[in-house]
DNA sequence: GTGCAGAAATTGGTTGGACCATTGGACCAC
DNA sequence: GTGGTCCAATGGTCCAACCAATTTCTGCAC
């Protein structure tokens, strides 16, 4: 029997319908990322469904990173939406241990290098100026706060991913960035973590500005190498202290 | 069932706490994928939260593919869970168009090259023999079936990811591979798709067997380049035919 | 007018209770 | 057995509140 000739029937699919309607709304209103979308209460009323159903739908979108909810403020679009988006939720059974972190770094090394190269290929003058701006902010924060410019550092990298023209870079690395932070925020890490990588931000930028993909890739690899070194040093220190 | 494995919830960030408690429960009860977890009503009662909160949490898990809900039946575990999972929701804007596939290919190029290099560094003699075996199977399938050895082809690549020592390579690329295939099956592609990439499988293997990371990376890049070419040719053909 | 503290309105988060739709098993007539 | 009917369990939806964080407005002191 051809199993395809008897597909499961679909009766109710409320929250799916809500999401589809919401996609239509975002397109109709031409909402851009960052803009606020209607209140849950308004959506419930307009779509003639309960607020709970709206919330289930929005919870799904939030899980996909398409939307961000801020209590007391509203729900904000976080990424562009289209009727034919493809979702690929990937959950990795990772750990907080050293080797897991090294594994994410291996992935990041590959992606960071590729992103830097693509960025150098495709950056417009405006893009380069934007990256330069982020670099300045980061360097200033680094100097005034004696290191620990992680927030500005991250924005610099994000700018590169964005200019690479491929949103997947940012999405994948962002997930790992989060894991990374969860790790060394609380547990003790190396105090001057990230110091060694500092100079390479500028060299990466210079290679991008010079439209030199190969050079940009090489500098990105050097940066990741310093992070790996820091991580290994931290692990060694941890091992040492736990032995006493 | 041990009631102590479901202690009440603390304070704010309710649904997150629910998920954390649920992870603990799954571990405590050693639930395997396929097994049913407690009723929403029971969870709500045990955790001292409202059923809606439980539902929001389960909705998130459902969105991540960790769990499946069947009305009238129950909620079933779909994958293994661990306290420190890393979630990576990837969203491809614009589904079935050409650029989405090219974007996944850019990611795959970065990862494939890195995996091949790491594989060449770390492969044991047994690993190399295993890869050689997969290569033989693939080449034979290719010859007897006149191309279209996609299944065996994929297994060859998987062997490389596995030997790289980093499971993240396989998981990430596997997600994209699946996406890739969903387009390949139905929509018309180039008929001899993949033919051009065939010889590079052996050259990659040779570089790995020679413990030559740089060479392996270079050959992997060539392979991806041929796939990109095929894809571009397919897109051009499609464009041409849609104009008539 | 300006600035700022506090009240009020707005908005997402949570609760409890109700009912509907589907499922799957128990039971029964044939 | 076979096919039906009933019924309890379970996820899906709805409603009407209230809570907590945020934003906006208001009015007073200066």
C-alpha cells in the first residue's frame, strides 16, 4: 500500500493558524526587527482566539529566536519573518566541562574564519565603516575598563557575521557564545581572559578593510588560537587547584 | 513513582524552573525516548504551578523537538535530555530558494574543511581503515548504480566527522543535510548532481591517510566547490525553464 | 519651564477553573 | 472474533481575574 495515499487528516491547529496570521500581519505592516508587535490581548481579540492560544504561539516563536518578550514593555520582533521560513532547532547534548568547551571552539574556529573571509569579500564601504565603529567602541571600553569588554567585543564579532551576508553564522555562533558565557561567568576562570585576543580584533578589521579574505581568515584563526590557549591555561589552573 | 523527584518550584522564571525540574525528573526516573511523562495536571500539582505554566514549558520543549504531545494520549519524550543541553534554533529565511541552500553550503564548507583537517590529525590506523571501507562501498555503489550514491556518500562523510573527535560536526551538518535532501528529492535538480564531487572523496581520504591536515582541508574545499557549482547550474537551469 | 518622585496605565506572566476534542481501553451484542 | 458503544483520561482551548515589571503621565517643588 502506498502510505502516501493516506496522509493524516488535520483538524485543529489553532496556534499554527495564529502564527500564520502573524506572519501575514508582519508582512502587511512591514515590521522590521526591533519593532514592537501588537499586545497579546489585542492579538487575541483580533484573531478571535483566547490569549492563552496567542501565548502558546508566541512561546514557540520565542523559542525559535524570532521574537523577544519583555514583561511590562511588549513583544518585539527579533528577526525577519517570511511565510516559508525553515526552522532547524538543534539541541546538542553538551556539557559544562572543558572538553565540551573545546569542541564548541573547534566549531567556532571554522565558522569564524569563514565568516571573516566572506566578510572581507563582500563588505561595502558602509559595512567597513560600521565595523570600524564597533572596533573603536570595543577598544575604548577595553582601555577604560582594563579589559573585560566582552559585551562590546561580542558586538564587533556580530557585525562581521552580519556583513558576511549569511545569518547562519551569527545564529550558530550566538548559541555557542551563550554556552561559553554560562561557563565562565560563575565558575572561576582566568582573570585576564580575552586579553591576549585583543590585538587581533584590529588586525582582522584591517584585513577586511583591505578586502583580503585570506588575511582575514588567518587573523581570525590567530584570535581563536589565543582563546584556546586561555581556556587551556584556565583548565590547567583549575586542575591544579582542585588537587590541593 | 518517586514523588520526591518532583519537588515544588522556587520563585520567578517559572517556566524555566519547570523545565529544569523536568530535566531532573527525567534523569531521576531514567526515562528513555518514547516513554510517556506525567500528565500536565499531575506536573502542575506536583510542582505547585498552574497548568498553563506547565504547558508553556512543554510548548518550548515541543518546539525544540524534545517532546511530542498527543491529545487524548499523553506527552512523550522524543530525545534524550540533559541538564546542560545547548539549544541552537536555526532559521533559514526564505525556505526553498537558491540562496538558502547556498547559505547552508557556506556553513558546510567551513565545517567540512575543519572536520577533514582534524580527522587527518587525529585518525588512528583503525579509523583510517574504517574510512577506507566506507569509501570503497561508496565508490562501488557509484559505479554500479551510475551515480546517485547519496546514501553511501553520506556515510563516508559521517565517518570523517566521527573520527574528527567532535560530535558537533556531525550534528550540525546532519541537520543541514536533512534540509538539503528535502529539496533534492522532489524539486527538479540537476540530473547528474554529485557526479563532479565524486573523485574528491578519494583524494580527501588519501590526505587523511597520509596524516596531512592541510591537504585534507584543501581537498574538502574542492569537493564543496563542485557542489556549489552543481547548485548554481541547477539554479540557472531552473531560471531558464521558468522563463519560458 | 525644569526636574523628579510617585501614581496610574500598560503589558507580559501566572493562576484556577471550566469545557471541548481526541484517544484508548472496557464492555457488550452479534 | 467483529464491530459498536460508552467512559475515563489527556491534551487543547477558553475565560476572567490577579501579579510583576515597565512605561507613561501627573503634579509638586524649585
